[in-house]
C-alpha cells in the first residue's frame, strides 16, 4: 500500500477528525498522519525481523531489499497511524522529541543502518 492510500485509509477511519482535539479536517488541506510507534522504532523492528544478524555488512544487497519491503509495510500500516491536525501533531512531537525523524536523516544510509539516532 502506498503512502497516499495509507493516509486516505487513516483519514477515512478516523472520520476526518483529529483524534486528539476532534477538529474536523479537510483531506486536501493541511493535516498530519502520525505514527503511533515512531518511524525510528519501525526501522529497528524491520531490521530485527528481517535479519536478527548482527553482521549487517555481510548481508547481500538482495536481502537488504527484503528489509526495505518489511520497513515499508510497517511505515504504511494504518493500524499504527492516526489523523492529527497540524497543531496537535506539533504538540505530540514537542512532548516526545525523540520520536521526530528529520528529513535530512532519511537517506539510504538511514534505511540500511541497524542503529538509528
């Protein structure tokens, strides 16, 4: 399932409302799809499920693609996503700053590292 479809499924499931404040949102306007289990934790889960092998450097490129598939499935899982208005999403991450994955970390190196900072 692609990201757009995941977002649409979550938005529809949550009735188009922020699950924290209840504000009615417009799908085409600004709203956020929040990961309940943070993206960085999903990365670690995917790695552990795919390999349970501490020697990442010896994993073949083909096997690394299996990791990427598992990671993508976890990131797009609507059971781990909720609809939030932009304000509540900012407040959620302000309360838990360790859950923020900044765009500059989303490189191939990020996806193929066991330990995520």
